């Protein structure tokens, strides 16, 4: 078996066990392969193994890669990295989901460019719970402003929240961040039912996805556990 297919099979087994431990259905949890920095050859092999969701960090890199693997049915592209407003037009054209909305200004720009691209774009709000200077995201105090602005955007659909927590050697140390994001989602939905659409929690990566599942993740962003060490 191809090593990428084998890695995906092992990850899905771990996903199923983690879901069973907390009484969840594996069908509630989506596997997003983070393909940033990896060549299209590996993306194709992951697609052959059943992956249909791929995540890229940079618009420019995706712009080169996506056309090379176009034509496969059901492939969906997610932007999981920080998005500058001057790249919003191209992002709206290339991606199906943007995980990194962190301001009303960015959401407004994406709405305008999605209209020009003739599409409805699914978006998630990236929440900054770690306060790290090297990472982006909306301050928790700003989230409600973004949520309140969303009904005014005709070409965006808000479908949940995303987090990139601090990196800890012990993955159990990340649990409080995952739990807090889930709490924020639940509070927002209690205040404005339906405001988060699919109610996604995009959280959990190669080293902590089992803990993320146990804390309510619905989208796992996994790269090195699928593809191996980054080039």
C-alpha cells in the first residue's frame, strides 16, 4: 500500500476510536489534508486514497497547484492561512472555504470579491485564544461584531470557528483551548440560533487531533501525519 494511503487509513482508525471514546459519530468529523508546501504528486496520491478536502496556507502557492489537480470530482479547497485584503479577490476565485476571517473589513472585502466570482463562499472566524504575536485571529471580544455583520453579506456563509492554539509537547495541554472554542460556539448559537451555519469547529492537527475530537472538533487539519515531513 502507498504510504500516504496507509497513513490516511491509520488516521481514520484513530479518529474512529477517539470519536467512540466521547460518544460521537465519526460521520460528524471531516478530515482536511493540509497540503501546503507539498507537491501536487502527493496531493494526487491523497486524492486516490479518498481525501477530498485540501488546505493551503498561501494564495500564491494554491494558485499554482490547484489547476494542476483540477478535474477530480468533489475536490474542495480550503484556505487555512492568514489572508490579506489585497489577496481577497484571488482567494474568492480559488477556494471553497476560508478558515481565517479575523475582521469585518476582511469579511466585507471577501463578500465583494465573491460576488465578482459568482459564488457563495463558506467562511469560518479564526479566533485568537493564545495571544501569540506570530499568529493571527480575532480577539474573543471582536467575534460578536463579526457575527453581527455577517447577515449583511450576501455572498458569504458563516459556518463556524477556527483556532490555531499554542504548540505544546503534551497534546493534553491544548485541551483548554479546544474546550474554550467549543464554549464560544455554543454561546453564540444560544444567543443567535443558526448564526454559525454548519457550526464547525476547525481545530486539531497531526499531534493533537484525537484530543480535538474529544473536545468537539468537526474539521481536523492534518498535514505531516498524512504526507510526512515538510520539504
